[in-house]
């Protein structure tokens, strides 16, 4: 337990340093992008005096070092500033749009694990036979195209040619689900409305699957490769010599040791979904933080850009910390190595 706690504290310290670096980098990049944020926000009909007043309010008339210090002071008070796009506090916008993105990513991550890992197990167990070839083709197709391409393909096939799934949104019209967590799948269950729950699953299916396809391919390929290597270990041959059934050998002796490297890649793919969700949300008109991020970037909304990138970076780091902790729990060698330090 102490070794796991040591891993946690070390990762938290590193994450704080990374977040500070990310904040400095995105703060500088957002201010060198061509265009005057004050002029873009007020429009072409605003007077020069109005533009200058807004520039002063945003501290844009001060050196960039002073602007960053002002940002850090406000951030320490939980204030990310006002959004020029929505005219609301950025923290309020993030609180509104983040749950939709997290819900999409959690469902996509569940699909990646529930589909990718079993496919890798099947391919390893039947290596060199037609199930192995089929899984490898599926995995190659998944990783051969980015998520937004699959989003367009799935929309064309299952929303237009075969109108099975809806094109956009999170919930069909006519449902009124009280907001508790921001996750409509959870809120519909809390409200005791099974029809609304089915509608939320109906709406999230295509974007989640499009977002998960690349991760499914990665998980299947890596799990297969690791399990094939594990199958050649002496203790697996000994289990076979004792007459243990193949399914028990696969799940108990081959899969668990292969899970450790697969878990690392799955964690990275899960975190990468935060970035891939930008275009997927745009394709399906999903009202999430990633879509909001695209809008504020196009309008050079400085406070919203920095706030969105910081939240996504923090989520990425949190996922990596969780993966490190799970790996330390699963793999005793990591615990012992940390204990020896």
C-alpha cells in the first residue's frame, strides 16, 4: 500500500509541473495567433474606443508576463475569466459542456475494453486460423483511419442509408430529464425513466463507437501479441500437460500477464479520446466540451481556450495516474521496486 501511495504522490507532483508548463505554453500560443480578440468579440461595427476598453478589461494592453500573472492569480481563486463567445464565466461553460464529453468518452472506453480485449483473446487462442485473420483485419481497419472518418462513415451508413440511429443530439425530443450529474444516461435512470435511458443509448451509440474504433483495434492487436508470447511460456505448457481446459488457460494464465502492457496502451488511448472527440462531436453535433473548444478557438476566445486546454490536460494526466496505480496494483514487481527505493 505504501508503494502505491508513493507512486501516487510522485505522479501528482509531476502532473502539477506538467500543468504549469501547459498553461504557460497555451497562454503564449493563444496570444500570438493572428487577430485581435477584442475586435473579433465586438464585431466590425464597434468603435476604436470600445475595442480599447475591452482590451484593457482583458489585460491585453499589458506585457504577456503580466497577463500570465493576472491569470494565475485569478486561477488560484477558481476564476478562469469570462468567455467572449458565450458572455458567461468560462468555469460555468466548462461545467455545462464537460459532462457530455466525459459521458461520450466513458461509453467509448467501455466499448474499447469490452470489445477490444475479447477480440485479442480470441485471436490469440485461435492464432493462425480464420478467427485470428478476421480479428486482425478488423483491428487493421480500426486503426487505419482517424475517428472523424469513421464518424462520417457510420453516420452515412446507419443514419442516412439505414436510418437506425439519430444523426445528432443526446436525447430525443419530448423527454424532460432533470440534470443531476450531467450524464444523461445516469440522470435518466435516477429519474426512473427507462424510455429516456434507451433514447440516450440510441443517441450515444454511433459517436461512441466511432470514437472507440481506433482503440478497439489497438487493444485487440496488443492483447493478441502479448497473449501469443505468453502462450509460449513454460507454465502455460505445464497447465496444458495437467489437462486444464483451454478457456481456463486463456483467462487465468495467459490473459492476466498480458493485461499489464495492454492496460498502459488502453489508458493512453482513453486519454487520447479527449483530443479525438473534437471532430467526432462536430460531426454528430454533440454538445460537449470538445465542440465548445472548437468554437472558442475559431473566435480566439483567449480565456475559454486556456480553460478548455487546461481541463483536457488535467483529465489526460488523471487518466495516466489511474493507469499507473492500476498497473502497480496488478504487477507486484512495480510495488516491490518502489518499496526498494
